[in-house]
């Protein structure tokens, strides 16, 4: 199956509340991609979804079921756990934080995120 017929890594259903409180509303959309994704059961209909990427590997999707008149919300990519200690990774990459910069490290995938909290 090619990637346009595959679910992105980490595809998971989320609640309307989780979607409303997600990064979808905090960050700009990096890119969009439409896929018709096939399940393992070939007799199931394809799931048509627009993927909204927040960064290179993570994002959200809103999937409608025309016939049922319903909408479901999905997330994909790593469900980040920002409890990792970023100090070793910062040192390894020779990154120095200044002023109001804060670093977080995902304990699951190793993504390093640096945020400047100044105005």
C-alpha cells in the first residue's frame, strides 16, 4: 500500500474536547495533505481525510461521515510526553538558551522543543 492509502504513524481518535484544546488552534498549519486510507479489511470503505500538519510529523484530521452526518477528530504523530530532561540533548547539540527561552524534550520520540516565552 502506498503512503497515500496508509494511515500516518500514530493515527488515533481523539474527543471533541481534546481537539478543541489541541495545538491545532495554537500553531499555524504547516501543510495539508488529502489521503484515502484503507483499513486492513479490504471490504471496508476508504477513509477520506485531510491531514493538517502542525510540524513535520504531527497533526490533526477532521473526518466526516456524510451518510451518518457525523464528524470525528483524529491526531497523528507522537503523543508527546514533555517530561524528558533536555539538558543532555542541549549540550550534545551545543545549544545555549538565553533569557526567556525554555527547552522541553519528549520522552517518547526525543523531539527537542525550544520556546521563547517573552512578549
